[in-house]
């Protein structure tokens, strides 16, 4: 990795087109992320996004990666800001990725914004082909926080259908 970074840093100092500069920044971001140097990865990806010369799909993916890196650093406000930006610029097709909505729900949960978390989790569940049990558990927790007990009953019933042997779900339903 260090040899690759050195080569890219040298290349960065040469006379490059904006597309080439953005590509170098993108690769430097990938290398930094691989080495778990997340602040450096964010800096490089952000520079590539700022240059705005890469294909749209690549550009949008980097914005999402920046959000995920901020989340990994527990910088939730910045993660949510980047994710909101991603939602503004992404295609409708890209917005059909359920895991992105789960990320959004998780970020709202970090801010104790349960209404927005619920809306995002509902969106994730509605577009996912196979909904993991953990998503329903998250939704149930959100509904209990919001004291939306009638809605929580339906989610608890779903969880029992998914995993009838889990006593916790029966206890939550009876509660």
C-alpha cells in the first residue's frame, strides 16, 4: 500500500487533467480506507467529489462512501449530511437500495430522531426482497420508543412469525 500511495502522491504533483486529479484522489481514498485511515479517505474522496469530473455513478458512490466513513468514525451529523446530499443527487434506481435506508435510520437513531428513523426503516423494509430479522427488531424498538404500541403489536407478530422460538418476542407482544 505504501508503494502505491507514494506513486499516486508523485503522480498527483504532475500536470494532470481534472479527471485525472479526481481519479488519483479516488484511488488515494481507496488506499486510505483499506488501511483504515478514515479521515484521510474522507479527505481524498471529498476532493474527488469537489473536482466533479468522474462519471456520475462513481461520483455518487464516493458521496455514499464518505457518509459511511463518517458513520464509522461516529461523526453522525456529518454522515447524515453526506447521506442527505447523496439522496439529493442520486438516481431513483440507486435509492432503491434498502441498506442505504437502514444506514439513514441508524443515523437518525444516533440523533434520537425516532420519527425520521421510523420513516427510513419503513422505506428499507418496503423495498427489501428479504428483510433481516434485525430490521424488524430495530423497527420494534423505534415504535416502543415512540410509544406507538398498536403499531408495535404488528411488528412483534411479524417477529414471532419469523422466529417463533424467541421468547423475547412473545414477552414484548404480551407487554
